[in-house]
């Protein structure tokens, strides 16, 4: 499980944040069957640490693919890469 998940509680099979004072990014680990919302500033470190501790460094846990795709689309729009 993700260390930051200690501050989270389980709702309908998902871990949800008890506070919404900072932006949180959904992280998933299909092998551990866990989901957590991690503060944006901690995402890279948290995912790396999780994968190092539990998966021998293999890139198993990651930002939720749906969220990642949405963010990538937004960045592409902002950069003007989807125009034309």
C-alpha cells in the first residue's frame, strides 16, 4: 500500500482523501489492487518508493491511466499541438 494512504479511508473499494485542501492525483497499483489519491507534489516520489519497496523497481504503480491521458490531452491543447 502507499505510505500516504494512512491518511485515507476506504469508500466503495477506493481510497478517498479525508481533506481536499491540496490537489491530489489518483495513483493505482494493479498488482496490489490499491488506489490512493496522493498530493501532486509527492506523486513521483511516492510511486517510485512504492515500486522500489514492493515490485523490485518494476514500474507497476502509476498515475491512473485515465487521468494521465486527460492531463496529456490538456497539455497538448495548451501547447497548441492539437490545432491545425
